[in-house]
């Protein structure tokens, strides 16, 4: 629950913005109606980065997505296109992938012009194949769903689009509003999981790994058994070769196998830990006492076509981990394809 909720005038002009206002008001949260469309009062006047972080993380801003949001960006390998229902995340993951990729304080912004954003996806569909849209590039949509209703609206929308698929991933477990929706198998609900030492130490403000697994199970169960009947997925991320990593990740996969003890449409994505110089700088300001390994020594440098670089694990270590995870996954889930390793 945010400590502060603000609405811009543009957001209140939108019918969906009014629906979010009603949801927030029903939670007895204090609402501030801004006089302009500019977000203010987020930065600490003394320049304290940690104070700014706390203020922003405790703020939900309901805004109208800018015109640029209608120009969708490709997002391989997870999906064809980004579909941002919001930006900013309520969680406190110390390896946060958003650090350095979003400008300004890390406030959670929910978009009030959602119907426009959803309708716009039709322009990106192709008659020859199913096109996928990722809703979790810059937020955890399930983490704010009780306040916005955006994810349920998106699920309903894609349930009517034969040529498109919605994808989201979450570290939260309040999935009750997604049960019973007419998704028609066109939304894949994925949960981010990690070894217990990583989740407990580095994933603040999220649901427990066990709670996420049970949410995954409930969404995957057939409707006739009280579930959601969704295609589901696991995002193992960020994989870290912590001491005893084979044992810890084997225990995680064993627990997952026990939770999914029935036939379901399951996929997995493997993502190893990486960071950029910019994200490292931001993360160390946000979490100055973190135990996250951000040492550049011993890492390999990976460059993109624009000249940017990120620090990843050494090739031989990556090969060893990839071989282990593929073998362990396929032994437990032979019918569940690996979508990618990165």
C-alpha cells in the first residue's frame, strides 16, 4: 500500500483514471489531486538520495501515458513488444533491473489511458503469426493490481484478440482478481522465482517464494478444479552462483515440481545476474549496505550494438550453469520448453 497517492488532471480526464480513483478511495488511502500534470515533491530538498528513494517508492502517481508510449519498443527475448501498463515497481529488490533505466525518482506511475494503450496494440499484430506483448518490462503489474485493475483489463482485452498474447511476470501472489477472467489462453502468467538465500536476502517487499509457487499453481490449475486455467511460466532470475548454488536451486526446482503436480502449459526463462555501470551506481545509492556482489573484477564485459556495456559471468561459468539448469529442468519438466538462457 502506498503512503501517498497522487492524480494528475490529465489522468482524471480519463474514464479509467476515474476507475482507479474509485479503487484507491475504497482502500481509504489519502488522495492528492495535483494542479498540474507535473509530478513534484518527490526529491529530498537536502539532496539525500535514500530519502528521495523512500518517498518515491511510497508514492503511487496516476498519470496519462505520453504519446511516445504508443510507439511500442521491441523487447527480445521475452516478447515481441513492450506494453507498459505502468512504470516503477513497489518491490525493493537490491539487484533491481530498473535501476538506471528509468529517469528520475523511482515513483510508481500507473497509466490512466489504458484503453488507448490496449487498442494501440492492434497496429502491431500480424496476420501470419501470434504476436506477444510483455506487460512487465518496467513494473510488477500484479504488485499494484489491487489499486489499478489494469492487469485484469488487459487480460480481458487479449482474450478477444486471436492474433496476440499477453505476458506478465510477478513476485507477488494476490491473484484472486485474475481467476474467472475470460483469458481464452492468451495470457501467460509467469512468476519470478529464486533460490531461498537470494530471495530472502535481496528481494525485499515481495511475496515469499512459497506464496509465489502457490499462486502459480492456482493460476495453472484447470477452472474445473478452482484454478484459472492459464498458461503459466517460471522466470528463474537472477541466477547467481552463490555458495552451494546447485543444492539451493535443486531444492527450488523440487518444490516447484511438487507444486505443479498436474499437466499444465508451462515454460521457463533463465536469466543470469548482470549489471551496468549506471545501474551499479544507482543500486549502491539506494542500497548502500547491500550484500549483492557487484564486483566488476572476475566478470566478463558484454557490449551491445549501441556501445553500452554490462557485466556478466565468465563464458566458462555461464556454460557450466546453463548445462546444469537445462539438465535439471528437463529431468523434472520434460514437456515444458526452455524459452531462452541469457
